[in-house]
């Protein structure tokens, strides 16, 4: 169940604008007149957002059984609607790998131009994605990676390890800013069996090493409100004093906050994860210190990339204008200082 140092976000979607102008070389002291008939100049003189060839993009993702996935799906659809040259075909969300494979088979039979695919299971969808690529259909892999690079033209990901690094780095900042001596740091993880949870926890632990700190109390939930409340209650009973808490997921964070409220415990700095709208509202209200984004824009960015690739367009703002093979989005920390900037990206839990 997937849902990232503190910095401004990597705006992958916004980077798909006008291709940078390639300067003509000079062979003398007199500047040469630029050849405006060159393909580079033609691309530089037009916007990638201008209508192009009509294309069809198929989209398949998991069932929207929590806020982050709901935001993933709705953002993809909303992005596609911005382009008059895109026909958008969305398959029904499913957590059944066999059903999702059948959806991709339908896209292949329909001869769509591109498929944006957030697989229920990357390994399980690898074969059918490779089949689509072999049929000449551009595949954009979102969030959960396939088992081979041959299954997709490009992959766009959130950064689970970086998410932990951001949370741990911010925790270290709090230790310094608050002059905390021997701080008690707690962690409320997601499902421990998932690699994404393991990556987040490793990033958090690695970042804490930078200020000579470790996690003192750790519990794991299940990315649900109910499990968040249950394990947070257990944590509070086991730890009479806590200075900093990092919760991996803002959806389960609704339950975590309920446990804090029920126990009337607010002595600690509460850091969340994923970037829900309610978490950002809590930040504005002073009930929460921060949250770390796991961008719900990944599939929307995937739609933009699929459109560029299907229309044989290039990517701007890079010297190498071709669309990269792999894009990992940033995991910025949202605080009261920048919450207004990120609130439009927040999803409802």
C-alpha cells in the first residue's frame, strides 16, 4: 500500500514546459545567424502544452481505498482533462492483480497510444506491461516498480527512503532548536512487511545518526485509521514521556491524532507523512509540527509524461531534452512556514 534534508519540491509536472533553446555554434568572430528551420529551434519555439496529435492514454491503478490513492486517481483524471488532444480511458480501480492484467490487455487490444500504470503489484504486472511495450505502446510506470526496465519507457516514483531522511533531518533540527537533552523519539510505521515501510524507517534512522539520536519507541500500524489509533494508544502507554513522534502515514494519522487527543498527550512534536489536507490544517492550527510529502501527483505527472512521449515531444529545462528513464520526486517537509504553498496538493483522508 504505497503512498520523501528539507527543500522545495521537485516540480516534475511543471518542468514539462518549453524546451530550452539550443544555441548555434560559431566558427568565426562573427555570430552566425541561427537556422530556424532546425528541429531543435522548432521545438524551442513552441510550448509542450499546445495541442498536438490526438492520442489515447489508458490509466489503471489500485482501488481508492484510502485518501492518498483517491488523490492519485482523481489527479490523473484532472490532468488528462487539461489537454484537448488527450482521450483518457480509466479502468476501474482494483487491488486484484489478475483483474488489472486484464485491464492492460484491453488497453493493448484497443491500441491505445500510452498506458499509465500504477500496479497493484509491480512484479505481477511486469509481463503484461512488457507485452504492451512490445506492441509499440508507451508505458509509464508509477510508484510501484516493475521487475524489469523493459516493461516501461519511464518510471516516476515517490521517494520512500528520502521521506524518512526528511523526517529524521527535521527531527534533528527540532532537537537542536529546542535544546533537547536525551530526547525520546518515537516512530509509528506502516506495514512492516512492505519494502516501502522498511525504506522509510531506514531513512529516518540514518538521518537521526546525524545528530547522534536513535528511535526509542517504535510501533507499526496498517495504514488505516483504526490501526493508527490502536498502536498509538499502545505507544503512549509504553512511553510516559515523548519528545518527537514521526508517523509514516497521514491517513492512519487520523487515528493517531485521536489517540493523542483521548490520552490528552500533546507534549511532543508530531511529524506526519504523505501530506494529507487534514494534516496541513492541523499544522496551521498548531496541533501538528510538520508532515513530509509523498506526492499524490505521481500519476498526474505520469499523464504528462505519457502525452509527451506519445506525441514524440521532448522535455524542457534539461540539457538532455529527452524524457528521463526514471524520475524520483522530492519529499519536502511541510511546516507552518510553507503550508499555504502545499495545501492545494493535500488529499482528504
